[in-house]
C-alpha cells in the first residue's frame, strides 16, 4: 500500500474491495487539520493544497483513498435522496 507523506496521523484504516488492491484510507478533514496546524495554512489554502497536490496525484492501483465524513442528511442534500 502507498502512503500519503506527512499524513500518518490521519490514517483511518484499510479499504478492501473485491478484485482491487487494498488501499490506506485517510480522514480528509484530519488531513486539512494537519496542513493548517503543521504548515500554518488557512482552511481554504489547505483544501486547495490537498485537492491539487494529494488527491490529484494518482500513483497507481494502490493510490490512497480519502474519506470525507458526512451525515445521511448531508449526503441527501449534496447527492439527492436516491443516493
């Protein structure tokens, strides 16, 4: 499994999907907090950095996954009630 450098404290576990390689899973919001605390970024700067430099870097089948925790209400609001 591949790791996202500097985000060990945000690891949630491992994602297992039939027919795919296991992947490390990171808490998206914890990654933002790391960038803000460690690098002094604002929330907006941290989100831009994380989206472009980390989530935007596909490095093969074992690229880590990032979870953005949502309530069911938030899922329905964003994606619709049929999600």
